[in-house]
């Protein structure tokens, strides 16, 4: 475990020693702090409960957060081939599985850090600028906000798995970034084309299960109004996403272990 810990530390140092990483985090902090200011100026009032502008800020900043995390995920493996440093890793007494696991955990760790940073800064700025009265409504709004943020992270988590898989299989950071962004931009379009209400099998298509926010208030008829198709539930979509996730991870590990990565 100590050896793996050193390997994990080494991977994190690769990420956080780069100026680009800190620039990305700084941009996320700046957006998360300034968005509530812009909303406060636009509204001309601070009577709104701070949870609402905080939720809106996270929703906006999370799009950029996903892009930044995808960049990290896409280059964590492909970058080793680009820079020729993969051979230096393979000659050390670490198995390929441990090398890939350390890289993946580093990517997930960065995504958690950036997500918490966005949420924390958005809440701080909104709390300073807007009302924060405690009431029954505030508890409901807070629960709703955290639920939506959880759904956003699950979407990010799956997108990272795709980027990591493409990076591991094709050794191309550009392809991994491009494909991940393509999925981000077009998942709603593909959901319309492969509509589960028209095609029964479309319920199992990845795009139709990534936007979990459609299940907000799904305990009533509002679930269908938010875009959830009949026969699809939150549990069903989570199960489908889990299946895709396992497939992505298996492909990543099998290809990385079997291919002549030193070539």
C-alpha cells in the first residue's frame, strides 16, 4: 500500500505541478464568486434566498468544470505516450493495473476537488450577497440544490470515465477531449432522436440516462413533465449508468494491460 501511495502521490504531483491546473481552478473560483455578484446587480435586490443563486451559479460553472476535468482525464494516460514518459513508469516495480488505478484515482480526486470548490465558492458568495433566513422553504430548496448537484456530479463522473477510456485505448488526449465534449453537447439531441417513448430499446442508450435532473419531483406526474420517459426511473438510470461504467473501466484496464504500451 505504501508503494501504491507513492505512485498516487506521484500522479497528483504531475497534475498539480502544472500551471494550467491552477489556472483552471482559479477560473472556476472566479466564476463561482462573480456569478452571484452579477445576479445581485441584475435583480437589484438581495431578498432572494441564497440557495437559489448558489444553485444557478453551480449549474453554470459546472459546465466549465466538466470541460476542465475532461482535459485532465484525457491527458493523464495519453500524455504519457505523447511525452514518452510511459517507459519510465513501466520500468519501475509497479504493475500496469496499479499505474492505471493511480491515474484514474487522481482524475476522480481532481473532479471532487474542483466540484467542492465550485459549490463552496458559490455558496459563500451567495450567502454574503443574498438573504439566508432559516425556514421550511429554505430546507426544501437546500435539499433540492444538493440533489441537483449530486446529479450533476454523476453526469461528470460518467463523462470522465468515457474520456479516461478513450485516452487509455487510443492514446490520444485530443480524441478523448473531443469525444467527451461531443457527448456533452449532443446528448439531448440524441435523446430526442432515440426517444424511449418511441423505441423500447432506447431506454438502455447511454444518452437517455445521463441527465438525472429529469427525475427531480418524479414522485408525481412532474417526473414525466421534466423529461423522464414512462418506464424509466432514477434507479433504472443509475443501474444503466453503472453497467456502462463497468464496461468503460474493463475496456480501459484490459487494453492498457494487454497492449504493448512501451512501443
